């Protein structure tokens, strides 16, 4: 029987209705910031922001290591000639813009509650977008954080999936062998990460498209996880 489960967050626990690649929304996000704080950005400033964000867009330029929001937004604000003292409000508005239409999937809370009640160790390992600070990245699971003993993101690990470092660090924190950990995610990089680490790879596939990412098991609802722990709702 497995002893622990680690979840990706986006599209695994939380339904984000924004596109996975934010490129087309860079300008609308900064227009939102301009309206909220009465900035008047020039066309060149919008282009400068987009250029920096494109450079750090891992859908376009994948990388194993994480880059902090401070590094990214220092570059953005310097290129836009904005005082770095305004970074906090700009970051907050930027990240909030992309998280304004999201919710937990309906099968999440009861599944985590059941696992937690049986003493199963629960963690997350999720890549953050553009160095998104944990205060924003974990806010979307605030209502279920009480079940998650090991909330963890690429900010904490310093590495992004499919690099195995994050899961390896979680295994140490959980004091659990990786072979006893189930990793649940919705993307190919999640399955590769699990295999690289030696964890049991479970793909959550919430649509009808066949997906073969080398996973050990495919599920369509999170409740299908419970038999792996000999549990039922």
C-alpha cells in the first residue's frame, strides 16, 4: 500500500480557465494594472514587458531551474522605467489577473479529506508561472490546505518538473521512500517527473482525449485514487 500522495495543483486540484500559455494575455494583464493604479504605459513599455515575460515563458522556453518573481519583475520594471518600490502592487495585480476565474474541482475536497483521515501523507508539487510567489500560488488551495501537510512548489525546490529534485526533496520531508509515493498530475511533464523520481505516476485525465505519457495509471476523477490506498468514499 502507498503511504503518501503528492498532487500537482493546476488542472489537477484547481480548474484554471485561463489558457495554459499566457502569451496572448500579457498586454491585457498590464492594461489591467494600468487601469488599477493609473499608470500610462507607452506602446514601448507594453512591448518591453511582453518581451521579458516571453523570455521566462516555460511553455516557449522550458527550463529545469526556477526563477523568482523578484528577478523577473526587476527586469520588467527596469525595462519599463518603473520604480522597483512599486513591484509588490504590480506583481499582485499581475498574478491576480490570471487567477480571477478558478475553482477547486468538485471531487477534490472529499478525496483529500478521506486520505487525510486515514493518515496518508499529502503534499503538492506544482510549477509556478513566472516565479509566482507561494502566497498567490497556494491561495487557490486555501480551503483544503488543512489536509495538506507538505504544500510545496517549484519556488521551494528551486527546480521545475520534469526534474526529479522537487519530488526527491518532498520524499525526504515526508520521510517516505519515493516508491511509496503516488504523484498525480495532468501533464506529460508530471508523469516524466514521477518516473524520474521513482514515484508511482498517476495521470488525471478529465476529458475524453486519449493520453499516453508513460503513466502507471490513468484516472478520470480523484476518487479513483482511493483504491490505491485500499480506501473508498
